[in-house]
C-alpha cells in the first residue's frame, strides 16, 4: 500500500510538472508571437512612410490641381491621388499607434466612466450627428471608477460608439448601458444597425478586418483592433454579439477601482 501511494504521488507530481511546462511553453510562444506582431507593425509603418512621402512630393510638383492651367482630367486624378494618400497616411498613423499601445506605459488614474461617456457621446454627436442614449446606475450607488488612462479609454469607447453610428441609419437606436459585476465595470454599446455577417464576426477585432457589408462606409478596419488592445492593456475584455440586419452589442469589461459588493 505504501509503495502504491508513493507511486501515485510521484505520478501526480510528474503530471503537475508536465502541466507547468506546457503552460510555460504556451506563455513563451504567446509572448514571442506578440513580439513578432509588434515588429511586423513597426516594419509596415516604416515601409509605407517613404512611398507616401514620395507620392505627396510628386503631386506637389505637378502644380496646383485646381489652377486654371490644369486640365479637368488631371485635376480629377490628382484629387484622387491626394485623397488616397491622406487615407494611407492615416492608416500608417493608426498602425503606429497600435504597435505603440502594446508596449507603452499607461497612466493609472481613477477614471469616472460616467464623465468619460459624456465626452464620447458629445464626440459622436459632433462627428455623426447622432444621439446616443446612456443608462448608468445611480442607486444604490453609481458605477465605481476604473484605474487607467482616461485618454486611451476614451479612444476605445469612442471607436466602438462611432462604429455603431457609422454602420446604422439616422432612425436606428444607439444605447450605452452600464453595470457592476463581480468587481468589474461592464459597459454595453448596442445599436439597431446593419449588424455584422456571421462569417466576419470571429475576426472583427483583428487589424484591417472589415465586414463584407461595411465596404460602402469609409474606415481602416483598425477601430475595433485599437479598442481591443486598449481594453486588454487595462486588464479588461471586449466581445460582441451581432445579428445581421438587426444590430450589434459590444461588451466592454474593465476591472473596477473599488467594489461596493
């Protein structure tokens, strides 16, 4: 019996050792993949900057595209080049931000999400002329603050709310709801817009991903990727559910600064 017990104990220790080794190997692989991903974004930023600068210089060398000497066809072509160059420039800037966000040190202030959402709603109204209704609890207490960088959290929440406005019509609803759950603050940004096709939902948070039904609206496909990175850097989680033709609900969970539970 003693021998069997000893063998069982050794088997248990061996199994736990294997489990720890497997976890360590997965963690190392994940870290290596993330580092390689950051290097790829940095390389992409570097490779795109030079041709964009060259294109802009070439456009500038042709003279004033709106001047009387410019032919109509040339004016149209130069406007197209200039527009697409600006688009590429913004894309490069967003890729650079995404790469930097994965490693920079974050400010850790007490962030009042109610006040932050007021700013988000105001920004969405200014950019898209849309109304966003906000329902946050007041009783028996308001939502607790969350620790984090207020500017980055604004970017994350604005990107989600802006998507709701961009991919819905004027008569559609956009709602933000908040709750406190097990030491976390949960925000849901929901809309009754066009929704996301089922085939696109698994990759919607990836860089440059855009739904098949989103091609008629301008966008880089980086808004939700930025939001995911920011939320993850704050120790939170972001997910969504969507029904094509009915709308989308994005759920953002962030660790609370304090709990009233």
